[in-house]
C-alpha cells in the first residue's frame, strides 16, 4: 500500500481518530496530516495474511498478541500512527489501548514497487525509534525474498536477507520457518493492472 495525501487542514490526534471513524478507507497520520492508504494486489493481500496467520498460530497460547493491517501503530514518542501489514506486541502497556498499539516487538510490511523506498527509508527510521522493536520484516510481493532488520544486543540494526530455500528466524517471537511457507500458492507471473 502507498500513502497519498488525503485531507487538510492539519488535525489533532483526537480529530484524526474521530474523522477516520467516518471514512471508508484507512489513513495514516503523520505530523498532523492524514494519508489515504491505497489498495494492494492479490499477492500483497495473500502474503500479508500468511505472515499474520503464521505469527498468530505460533503465538496463540502466549501473552503476545498479533495484529493485522487494521491495527494502528503509534510511533513511540510522537502523535503519529501507521498501519503495518502485521505487528506483534508482547508489552502489557498495549493492552490498555483499544485503537492502537505503541510497543510492538515485531513489525512486518509487505513490499510493493510503489512503497519499497518509503518502507526501507523514512518509515523504518520512524519505527526504529521504538526501544521495544526488535525485528522489522520486509516481505517481497514480487519474488521469494524476506529482508529482516534485527536489532542486536548493542542496539545496532543488522540486515539479514532470506531467499528461496532459507529458514527464516524471527528472534523477537522465537519463530523459525522455511521461507516457502509465506509464499505457498503465490503466483509471481500474475499480471498487475
């Protein structure tokens, strides 16, 4: 999905929440401005669903909660809100809010040609300000490829590139799986319009 300018003038967070309840599509909220989220492809939707289901199945008996793209993430230390494709929170503070979470340990974004630069750049810059975030997962919708940005013990971020045949490891939720599990049934030859 890609954010495109949607509404002006600038809104307060309270005005944003009230306004968005009346809208037909979702909007991210950055620096007082709202951005309509455009629709994605079938592959994008199916891959995002598979990632969320994989996480939910793995974490269903614990205290961590998995969210899909309908749950906002408050960018810690700001009044900004985004809609990642999947997120996981194990932080009890996130059980006190109903419209968003603030302290995810894992965020996953499914990439498209139109969002990749933003997801790897400014969006990741904002996400990594959160001290609770440990894994930032970028999942390709064009090929079998997952790039994991993992925060090390020293606080520095490293990138791990997974490709066909690899076992993906998300340490924040203690999950390992063959990369093909996310791409089962995905047809990369489909024409996008």
